[in-house]
C-alpha cells in the first residue's frame, strides 16, 4: 500500500475551529489564519488525529475509519485515503512523524 512507511499526527501548532457547511466542513486554523473546506471523510480523518494518543499510519487510519464510518476498504478507497493524508499534510493540518 502506498504511504505505508509514513505515520502522521495532528500538527501541534494547529488551533482548529469547525463549522459544518452542507456536505463538508469549513475549518479555520487560528494558528495559520487559513480557512479550508474539508469534505466529510477528510474531517473524519482529522478528528481521528485529534483523538489519537500517538501518530497513525495509513493502515491504522483505514482500520479506524472502516470501524467508525462504515467504509468498504478496497484498493481505490485506501488510495483515496492516502491522497487525503498527503493533502492534509500539504495544508499543514497534519505532519509526518517518526514511525
């Protein structure tokens, strides 16, 4: 699985404010001053990281999402989750951690 060597955690500098808006969330990061629109799956991933006691790798993220969101974890879904992790990292909301 791509990204299997990576673990991520919530960027500790983030101070996130959430507002549900139609089919996703408006997310304001007080620390950066940036506002983002995050779809429901992206929001579920961020909430996993907010609740996690330690960094999560893609397998752990997929397992927790499958348990909590009633997802079928086929290869396309796992790839999509991997791309969301990369996107959230690019936005500075999560960051790579030592595995």
